[in-house]
C-alpha cells in the first residue's frame, strides 16, 4: 500500500529552475517529497503531460470587504482559486469598520474560516488616534502586516494617518518583524489639484493621472521612509507606479532603513499613453497608471527592486466605473484571475516561458510568503502546505464575463494570455478545475509565523 495520497507529475517551477520530468508526492495537506525521474506510487496520480506545476500564488494585496463587508470573502476567494491563487492577503478597510481591534479581527477570521475557498492572511490597521493595546492585540492574534494611508478615503473606515499617529504605530512595532504598509499619496496636494481640474472642466479619464502627479506619490513615500529611519520599523510601500519611487526606496534601504516596496501587476502591464483612450475609467487605480514608464519598470524588475508582485484586487461593480467625470468613478480593478496569467505572459514575452514560470514561483509565491511570515506557504518543498497550480503554457483569450467574482468586467477583458491555470489545489485538495471543485469553508485563516 502506498505511503502517499497523491503524486503529481510535470515540470516543477522552483525559485531558480524548472525541473523537467519532475514529481511531487503529497501526504494529507503537506508536500512529503519532491524529485525528478521515476515517481513513487501513490493512491492517486495526476500526470500533467508536461504542463507546469507552480506553487500556489499568494496575492499580497486584495480588498475583499471594502464593498461587501466580510461576506465578500466568499466571492473573492472563488475568484482567487480560478486564477491559481491559493492564499490572499486581505486589506483591513472593510465595510462598515476597519480591522483595528481584536474583536473586529476575530469576526473577520471567523467569516474567513466559514466561507473562504482558499486560505486567508490578514492585514490590520489603526484608527486616526492609535491605541497601543489594539496594536498589540492584533499582532498577538496573527495579522501578517499593518497598513495605513496618507490619503483619506473615508473618515473612519479608511482615514488619513498623520505623522504623529504613524510614529506611534511604528514605534510600537519597531522591535518586531511586522511590516507597516503605506498607501502613498499626499492628500493636500491631490485635493487641491482635483478641485482645480474640476473647475477647469478637465474631467475626462486622461486627466486622472495628471491630477495625482508623481510628486504627490514621491512626497508621501519619502515622508514615510523618514519615519522608518526615525523609528527603526519595517516600512513598506504597498504600490509604486513610477521608477523614481523604487529608486528612492532602494536609497533608504542602502542607508540601513528597513524599507521595501511592492509592485502591482497593472503597472507592469498598462501604459496611460496607449491604454487610457481605450480603457478609460476601467483602468482607474490609485496611485494611477502613468505614461511612458513601462520599459524602465521592467528594468527595475530585472534588478530585483520589487519585494513581490500583487494584484490590488478591488471588486467594484461596473456601475461604480461609469460616470461623466473621472473624479466620480471608483478607483480600483479586479485582478485575482489575471494576476498570474498577466505576469506570466509579460515575463514570457520579454524572456521565455521557463523564465516566466520561475518568475511566478518567486514574485507571486515564495517572496510574498517570506514577506508576510507564511512559513508553510510559497514553495514546492517537503513540509510545505500542498498549495499548487497546474498551468498550461498556451495562448487563451480572457473573457471577463466568465469570472468568478460576478462583476463581468475587467481592464484585461479580451486579452490573449500566454498561459492558463488548469487546476488549483489548496492543502492537497483540488478546489478548481474549469469549475469550482472545493467547498466554501475549505479555506482557513493563516496567522503570521
């Protein structure tokens, strides 16, 4: 009788290589062995016929509850498994209250355990006047990071955290390894420019990125990095849209500041100079997608300036993307089902398919796992959770009307990608394969460490 429950054969994507004629043996929820050549016997065998086997994607930036409350985790995690995402790291700005206290965190954890299709790690946040006891409680209960914003989207759910309040949070976490992430835009500058643009009738989509200039992003970024220097905390910029922002973070890191920066996949894929007239409000995100930076952003990718790559998935209904003025349109795009195909395709187009598989194993899996302290996630190795994807490297057309988020739209709609997730496994159980195969509640909350 076999010692393994499942053996999967195919081309295994590791951080530094693709193992041809590879195999992975699974026992229970964990990977038990990995090798090449003749595979061991198992109760069940999946032979992919040469397709890639990738570690499950960890999407380090999603917004499941910002429109639908905690119940949004069900639909969001359905979208995740369809895109090869086996763990989401969800932001704290939920309806009606942000995850700023132990009680709210536990409510969200309970919901995640009840309705999720993939595993869920969570950010915490603070109120505009932070309470040390709440910070300590969230850290003790397993949040994997904190996030604050220098721009107010809502006075209580998504407030602006000023320098004094930010310093309290950073000092409280300085002796820990918890990252503190920032939504990095200068509010006063943007609000003044937005008012000016509206008064001048400049309300078409092409004015969005001009109303939120690069300087507004750089001012907020530099300010936060200096707070990191002051406190010694790990300061993290959750999205940077232009090369100078990443170079700034690198300079601070070279000076000994614990500073990191994250790339969102849409900044590597779209260019306002060529895409804004075609997509209009459908590509509105904050910070905005800018013009003329794509090649240089890919150069920085090659130099290793990104901690990892995320989607910043935000599930706005299509009606929130339709208004006469770009300033009345919601910012954010759905991205869970396109993160892996878009990143794979863009790397493959610049290099080759094997390089793309290796890049996905690193920037979409092992790097975010290490960053968020998800110690049993992100790699195809013995002892790790058996989270993996079967990925077929062949062209396919993405149709947003078929997505599991129920939204029916995407800025990627109609694009031809170079690879498609065929099957998704979470802790050894197949949860997706052209249809939902798992059950809600299979996903569970994953604490840092």
